[in-house]
């Protein structure tokens, strides 16, 4: 009997060790080779109105290494801020840091089959270029899968705007006291084989939260908590990045949104500055609904339809998606919620009041007025017809909407500084898409 118990004990200890070792290996996946990269051979930085602009070009690993090396201090600060954020979670929710890290490691591994290999290599490049822990870099790419916050976005063009051009506003409303704004950068990407694009985000984050490509596509996302969610899918930042890298029109965006594996609930507003058109996509893990401007499918009583305008906060207009939501007073009507009254209706009312007169300044006023007070981490306005961006980040714990917006002319910035025309010299306009002139 004792001999049997001893054998059983040894077997169970051995089994436990196998499980522990296997688990450790699983949450610490292998990586590709370290490559020799001169970060300044293709990449470089410049300062625009006190903001760091990263120019990244080449293969995924090269661009990651450039980002890690050229913004080394900010990447390492982001890792520090990330650790502080987990410490805050321990204070507020009693969740130990090791448990929070374990949750993020598991989340990354569940998402990994749906993350393109080029992004995994870029993460490795960021870690190698900055000296940061690759595991932490990976965790930072999936945090949106387990945390959601309210945001808002609008796209306006044609009859709604003074010049017919497309303006998209995007408020990224998230945690202010994490200090992420101290790691803010504008990254200008020129990836091998893909579209050039600009990403307004944070030093260690290769995913995109706000941005525009040189094909005229601009993007935004809004958290929309749902019961239909999964940890197995592509994190939203990488969905948005794929749109900018791979898409040149809304048909391509729609195909991508229907083919990608989604995780938790998000609404998206995606605009095409050449075609001067936009779509809203309402998504859960298993649902994708699409709406255009003044869409007759928006039949719910709280929908506000406006010509040449697409806008969203948390609440879905699709009845199936709305039936799965847990935000904006769901399962009831959204009236009285911050999402509806302040953000969605706030946008709609201001667009209606200024219809036909909206220019850059009025669009910025709408953007500022509909930001979440105390949560506005960054705000972005794009004129995607002319490839112009205005970006503000929170500062010293104060909302981005209260800060100065820095102007970035992407037509100029995607030229090497030594080849750019003088500051006041007009840059050649982006050619119009067929049929756009008639819409002016």
C-alpha cells in the first residue's frame, strides 16, 4: 500500500511538473532570429511642434527595430507605465500583478493564431531595438481584448461640409492616469509591399488606434461592451492596422471586416477621403453589421440619420448586435447614457446645427465638445481628402480635448526633409477618385 502511494505521489508530482513546464513554454512562445539592423539607414525622426515623429521603412522586423531604437526612451517608459497600470489594477481590484500578466499572456496566446506573422516579427524588432522585454511588448498588443472604454467618431463630407471634403473626428477615451500620453508618437510607416500610413499612438504599440493612409482611408473605433465575445481573434489595433496597410477603398474594408475573426464588441467608423464616403461597422465576436450615410436600415427609434454623415458612439443600430450589448443602458433604450446623450446625440446635434458650414475649425469644435471628460487620452481630426491630420494628446492628467492640436501634412511628411518644398509652397494635391468631382 505504501509503495503504491509513493508511486502515485511521484506520478502526480511528475504530472504537475509537466503541466507547469508545458504551460510556461506555451505562454513564452518561440521567436524569430535577431537581425542586424542600422535603424538610421532607412528610418529617422523629426520634431514637429514638440512632438516626436518616427519615420519607419522596410521589412516588419526592420520597422520594429527602428521604432524600438529611435524611440528607445519612450518605449522603455511605456513598459514602466504598463507595469504601473498593473500595480493600479492590484490596488483597485485586488488583482496581483502576476495574475494580470498571466491573463495577458494567455490572451496573447489565444489571439496569436489570428495575428499576422509580420506583426509578430515587428514586435520582436521593437523589443530588440529598445532592449524591452518581448513578453511585455506582446502583452501591450492585446490589452484591448480584456479592457474596453467609450470613444466616439464622426465622418462628414459632401453637403455636410463647407468644401465637400471629408473630415473625420475621433476621440480615444481611455485611462488618463496611466501616463501613456508621455510615450506618444506619430509613426509614419512605409512597409514593404503595403500602403504608407500614419499612426497616432504610443511608442511600444505597433497596432493602430488612430490614423490614416496615403490612399485616403481614415479609421476609428469605439468600445461597445457585448455578451458575444471571445479571446480568440485579432485584437482591434491590428484590425485597424490591417485596414490602413491593405485597403484602398471601402469595398476592401468591408471584405476585411467580414473575414477577420473579431474578439469583443466594437463599433468602427471607416472613411474614404477620395470617394468621400464612410461606413460604420458594428461588431461582436460573431456579428458584423454595416451602415452607410443616412442609412434606411437605421430604423431603431434612437437613430439620427443625416445626409453625408456617419457617426457612432457605443450603441448599435443593428437590432441583433444591440440585443447582445451590455453598454449604453442595454438591454433598454440608450437615452440618458453618456454614450448617447453626450457623444452620439452630441455629435448629431452639432452636425445638424452646422450642416453645410463644417470646416476644419468647426469639426475640431465638435470633436472637443463630444470628448469624454476626464478620459480623453487623445483626439484626432483628419481631412482624408487632402491627407491632413490634427492630433492632440492628454497632458499632465488633463484631457486631450483641452490641448493644442498639432497639424501634420502627410503629403509633406512622406517626403524626405531634404526634398520637401519650402514650407509655404503648395504640395501637389492627391488625385481625385473617379466620380468624386460630381459630388462636390
